[in-house]
C-alpha cells in the first residue's frame, strides 16, 4: 500500500512538472528567478526570434504563460517577452499573511472604505459577525468580511478577538451524511452559491423535503426531488416532519416571540434583516400576510416575523413593557478625556502626587467609572450602548463625534467632572443651542439627574463644546460634580453616587423617547 502511494505521488509530481510545458496556464502568474548568468528575452518563443532584452542572474520575473519550454515573462514594469524556462527557478509560494479572526461587538457596525469615521461605508454588519483582520492603522483595523465579500476598515473598539488560532490552511466545507430536512417557510430560495447575492435556481415551498449534503457557515447544500442542487439558508430547514402551520394569534393587541428572531423588511426570508428581537419581547401586531406578521417594537421599528416563532403576549394591555423603555435605542456614552489627557483632578483631596489615590481621582478615571455604571443601567433597559473608549486611552474630540455618527446614535452623552473651587458644587447639563430638540433632551435628563442625585442644580445651559457642537446626533455634555471640592470628589467617586447618576440619565432618556 505504502509503496504504491509513494509511487503515485511521485507520478503525480512528475506529471505536474511536465504540465507547464504543455499548458499555457499552469505557470500562470507565478514568480521565478533567473538561474543563468544572463538570459535573453526574445520577442517570440524561439531562439530564432529577435532578442528584446537581457535578464541578469537572480532577476525576479513573473511568468504569465508557457509554450513548450518557453515561458512568457514580465520583468519590472517595462520588460516582457519569452525566455527559455530551463534557466528559471520557480519561487515557492509565500506563506499566507498572518490574520486574526475578530467579531463585531455591536450591531450596525460600519465597514468603511478608509481608516476614518468619515470614510464612505461599504455597509453594516451585525453583532457577532466574524471578520478577518489583516492590519491596524491607528484605531482602525483592515478587515475582510467573508459573509459579505467586503474589504475595508472597522474601528478597533468594536472588534473582539477570540484566542488567535495558529494559521492553518482553509478547511474545506464539511461534508455531512445526506439527510432529509424540511423547509419551514414559504418561498425559500434555492441558490447557486451559499450567499444571498447568488442566483436563485428555484423557490421552495414550506414543507418541501430536501436532502442536505453539505454545510457551510449558515448555508446548506441540498438536493431537491427534481434532482436540482443548490444552497439554502440553514435557518429555514428543520429535521422535523412538517406539521400544520402555526396559527397566528389574532386576539389582543400584542404578540411575543418564542425565540430570538430576525425582524425582516418584508414577509419573506428574502428580505433584509432589520434587527434581531429577543424572545419574550412585546411586539404590537400591525398586519398579517400568509404565514408572516408585521409587528412594531416598543421603539417604533416595524418589521416582519414568521408565524412559527409567534405566541400571544400574556399581558395584552397597553402598559409600556416593563424595563425595556430604551429597546432599540443606540446610546453612545463618551467618558471625557483619557490617556495623556487626565482632565481635571481632585488634587484638593490631599492625595499624594503619583499615588493610586490620586489616579483614582483623575477626571478621566471617574468619567469612565460613571459611564460604565450608566451603560449597565441603560443596557438593562434594552438600549444598545456604545462607549467611545473603554480603557484609559486618548481620543480626539473628532474621534468621539465620529463614533456618534458611525453608530447612528439616538443620543450621545459626554460625561465630565468639574473644577475649579474647593467649595464649588452641583451638576450642569450642556446642549448645543441651534440643535433641534437638544434642549428638550437636556432638560429631561438634567431634571431627572437632580431628582436622583439630590445635587445642587446649576442648570441646563447652552455650551460650545466640540463633542456636542459638531455632533449631528442629539448630544449632551454633563458636568456631574466638582472634583476640585474635596467633599464632592469623595462623593462622586462612590459607586452609590454613580448609580444615582445612571438612574437619572435612564429616567431622563426614557421620558425623552416616550414623547
Ligand atoms: Zn472634563
């Protein structure tokens, strides 16, 4: 057995070696080096042909084709022609560049053409989407998105890395033993390739039996009764034999989802996903079409869900759904300062310079703590919360504004603490005066902050800060107390105080969004 194998491999190898001389493609675009001291480049693949140039020993050429022992090459930008391939050494293929797989940590994450928040977006990817990361440029990562075939840039703050796997050759799609599955929706597209941009071969009806032969990232290769093969989304296949379609609940104003599910733009699996709704979420019924229901979320987003994932909502009254007042909202929180910019500090607390205690009273540190507390509360209320920074790093004001734009924030809040004065006290809330609705947002949040913290009310004020002035989204800047006042510095550093701030901001936002 072994001997035969080795002989076979040698034969294949020899066959491959011979191939270049009989095929015009085998050497296509491979690199080679010149072995001879000098090598003539000829106009045609024959020694009788005119010499058009000479290659020095070691010259690196690109082989574009072959005829017999002649190789068509290009050298540098200008030179090309035919050389005797006997005098070429083929270069080994370079190992693939080291890449990492990253995962989007937020929904609606922009993939941009360039490494900048103002660069054109190629499109958005949803939370959890795997991307291949090649390189970094400042706070941007160069990536490809295999599922979309995009190559572009993503802000590194929104990419998480699983442990970096050793570079391995691509694993071919895993064949699976053929098994019968059933289509769970009407009009499921059978496509030529495992991507939604691929050609539709046929539309499959609900209940259609298919033979699943291969799986590839969310897609299954199937064979249908007429012998055709193609790819379908695995989401819409079930191993269970089809049962009667689920009856769409018609009583009451609301339904809920039995599992986390996509809200689609229209009544069919072909439509774009608007967002993913969690199981148990209360949704308002809008209309019904075949097996699909049009629903509205608490945040006013309208989309379609398949009836097989719908159940009646147990409490069909008009009360706002508890605890999810910020569902569907994107809140960008900006902890002011960071890195080389410490902001103001609580020097007056008497902490020794360079001590841990001093660091704990730097504005950048307290800002980040406060924002983390706010994020927890807002997330629990259903909001998607994005932080401009999560570590002690320096960001420009423009970078902060860019996060607000790229994440399509519903509200942006920059968090700061104030100085000077060792007796100064209280909270200010700033908005940019010409921005529509921003004063309303500011007064709701401010009012609730004062209520919740019982701090001195320094008022809602117009402010000319870049993070709110250049922000196209409703934006606030909060000054949540004076670090220059030793008593107040001690207070605002406490978890209890930051909790109260979080509650106040949440109440203010809930009020703003409910109107
Ligand atoms: Zn500040």
